[in-house]
C-alpha cells in the first residue's frame, strides 16, 4: 500500500525537497513570522479604525470652531451657553435644576 502511494504523481511532487521548502516558507510567512499576513491584516484594520476616528474628530473640530466663533461674536450667546452648560449665574440669582426621571 505504501508503495502504491509513493508511485502517485502528487506524492512525487509533494515529496520534492524544493516543493517542501517552498511550502514551509509559505506557511512560515503566512502564520508564524513577525511580519505574517495575519498581523498585517490586523494592523490594516486598526489603521482603518484610526482613519475613521480622524474623520469623526475632524468633523467635530469644525463644529466646535463654528460654535466658538459664534460665542466670541455674540455676548448673549456666550451668556446663554455658560448658563446652560456650566450652570453659571449672576450674583443674587438662584438656579433650580430639575431632573426628570426616565421610565
């Protein structure tokens, strides 16, 4: 039975030392090496996530710049923003915060 397997064409090809060396090299580069395909794939996914983050924060930066320009140009908007976001008040005023419970 072993003799029949050794006579098969695929066995002769796969038992060639150059083919074995090439297969070992391919397996090594795909899975075992520090620069393997799997590591490159993970790093490319991380790069994609970071680029999405850059796009998101660039948009947020533009929104914040517009809001800052609006606040710097209009003192009434600045006062409204300070009162709503930081609960600031003028001397002698009282602020009541109402917290609604969500069901």
